[in-house]
C-alpha cells in the first residue's frame, strides 16, 4: 500500500533529500580532491557518493528507471555539490563538524525515503528496513569500493548504520499504524538523535587505548599541513583521505625526526 503523505511533509522531505544529495556530493568531491584525482575521477566519485544509494535501492526494487535518472534535480544537486568541493578548500576541523551535523539531519531522511519506496512495492518488513539502510549508506559504501578501500561501513560507520536501522523501523511502525506523515518526521528525528548519541558517546567516553607518540606526532604533522587542530575523527579523515604522496611525506617527516632523535641520543651517550 502506497503511503499517504500530506503536501507540506512531501515539500519538507523534498528539500532535505536534495540537501542530502548536495552534501553527499560535497563529501565525495572532498575525498577525491585530497586523493589528487583528475577531473573525471573527481566528478565520478562525487556522483557516486551522492546517488549510488538510490541507484542500488532502485536496482534492488527493479521498479523501472532509477529515480535519480527520472528527475534532473538529483543530478543538478550532485553537480552543484561537486563544483563547490572542487572550488572551495575546506579546513579539516570545521568541515568535519559541519559534515557531521548535516549528516545526522539527512541520514534519517534517506532511510525514510527508502522505506516508503519499499512499502510501495509491498515488501515484507525486514526487506523494507534493508532498503532503508541501503538508501542511507549505499553512497559511501560504493565510493569506498571504487577507491579500493575497505568500506568504512564495516569499520567506523556505526553512527550511520544504526540510526538508519532505527529510522527505518520507526517509519515502518508508523506506516502500519496508518500514520505515515507523523512517521516520516518521527523517524527522521529518531535517526538524528541516535546518530548524535553514538557520536557523543564515542567522543566523550574514555577509551582504554593509550595514544602512542607516533600517533601524536602524526596528528601534529597533519594539523600543521592543514592549518587546524585535529580531533580523533578529523585525524582519521585526514589519514583516510590523504593522497599516497601526502601520506608518504608525513611518514618521511615522522621517521626523519625519530632518526634525528636517535642520532642525538647516540651522540649524547658517546
């Protein structure tokens, strides 16, 4: 049964969905830029980040042409995000903070969009949740695969996967209660709140791991190159998104310092 959505709720989701496409392309473009890809690679990675989730969803549903191909607005929003990423040089710390808050707003929205498409195709509840999660996280998964990396979905994306599952389940529950419009808002809010809880717990709950001098030195080296202090998330992004040349340069600087320290220690002992 197709969900019955009031016009004002559809308008809100229209704005949030296109904002999510723009931001996802912005993230993909930023990753491609830091990996020194050429203009073709840059644009492809930006588009994959923004639209792959909906492509995978629609392929799984076999429900005619992909939605992203039926409306030029999706491609326009993704292209606009890629263009901004190409022109603007984002500072690591401020960009990481901005991206997080935009992500928590859109993660639930994309999950709800996936669930509503699945419900319209009369899929069972577990399949609806899977489609919701795929829609919300498929872009980052496809981007990492294309770039030859272990998908971050498997290592550090609890902040996105679990909220997408929750948002999908909440939307499904409200749909079965005949309250689709309320469910769309409640599911998006629930996903955003859980994402923030996961993020803040990860940021403030003390870790049992002791940071090594090498990690501190690498943090300082990346911070100096980017002109901003780096927290744990920003350092992880810097390492993941740095080009091979930049990473080798950072490692060379670190080991050169260690070699000099060793030489100075030997001289002092002599």
